[in-house]
């Protein structure tokens, strides 16, 4: 990765993030100064924040579907009880 070459022989998709992070690390006084650049680089590599967000969205959608199904079942039960 640090060479800059991606799997197809072109520049790797995360190389620019690596360069920014690497340059920061070489000139900073403390590694914590480069935390945000490190996060950007790791997110580019692994997409972990993106996957977490997708999972939260999916779970919320499923929760709404279940709630709507329960509301529909509850409405049908009451509808049959009242003539």
C-alpha cells in the first residue's frame, strides 16, 4: 500500500490518505496530532464506520417494519372484536 500502487497497477484508492497521514506523522510532535488522518486512512481501507452506519439503518428499518406489523395485527384484532 505504501508504494502507492493498487491491485490494478494504478494508484491505490487509499494512497492519498496514506500520504497525508504519513506526512503528518513525520512532522508532528505527538502521534495524537494525526488521529483524524489515521481514522480517514483506516476508514478508506476497511469501511468500518460505513458498515456500522449501514447496520444501524438496517436495524431501524427492520424495527419499523416489525412495529408496523404489530400495529396492523393489533388493529385487526380490535376490528374483529367490535361488530
